[in-house]
């Protein structure tokens, strides 16, 4: 392993699928290390990289990056030739950060809270970052309804990888309402060649795992 090598620690039945898609969008070679939830994900070697004992994790140039949104942002900046993030002096950088981290913060928290039955009562809504589940969903609707095919209009970025994954998974698992704007956005994302490649790779790994455990 060289320091410049991208090493991707994942499991095909995890949020690692988001990072797989991002890596395919970046288009640079990377090495995949598939971890098992019960064993290698909790090994001392892996816990030294990610003390949470979860995936995904990416190592590159001596950096260890965890958390899907952070990995997407890191890869976009590490490989500017992929054109997956506005330049730091581009006004669109603000919207890029805004929507990526809105999805990583309020949307993720609101969806999780609803899924486990822990939404706050209305009188406590000011105490949580997302306000209410409906507020978070309506704001997500606003983000993907700005007139272009992508969050930044005609420009596809790493924010679409992360936000789009949240939308697509929300529709798949029923944790987001099936609004037409969400469905249309998810369909556009699913058709991207990098997204297709990523699904094929991870689906093949899932099939191999099931076969090996049969």
C-alpha cells in the first residue's frame, strides 16, 4: 500500500454504498477492503482507524476520513479534476456545503428519530436542530426543486451523491414521503453511469456474501 493509494473500507450492505458511488464518480483507482460486521469491523487494526467500528472509512495520503458526507467532501477536494465541487472562491460553494450538511445533519437526525419513534413533541421542537420532521422534509423538497436537474442547477456535485443517496434510500425504505420531486430526482441520479457501476459492484459483493453463507 502506498500513501497515495485510496483504500476504501466498507460492507456492501451499509452506507458504504454512498462512498462507492462517490469513488466511481471520481474515477480514480481505489482498493476495497470488505469488512464483516461481527468480526473484522471490530478488530483492533480497524478500530485504530475508526473507533466507532463502523463503515465506511477511506484512507488516502496519510489521512483517515470517516462519515459519508465528510468522505464525499474530502474526495471532491482531493481530486478537483473530477469537477465534483465548486471552487472555494465560487459563490456556489455556499449552497454546496449547505445542502450536503443539511442532509447529514437535520435530515439524517429527523429521519432517524421518526424511524425509532423518538420525534419530540411540538412544544419541544425548538430544542432539536431539525425542528420537526415535516420541516426537514419540506426543506429537502425545496433543495431539490430549484429548477435544475441537480442541487446546483445544471452542475452535478458531490452534494448530489450524498443528498441524493439520502433521498433514494428514504424512498426505498419508506422513511421519506414519495413526493414526485423526490422520485424524479432519484431517477435522474440512478441513471448516472457511475451510480450504475457502483450498484453493480456492491450488488455482486452482496450476492457473493449470500452464496458464501449459504
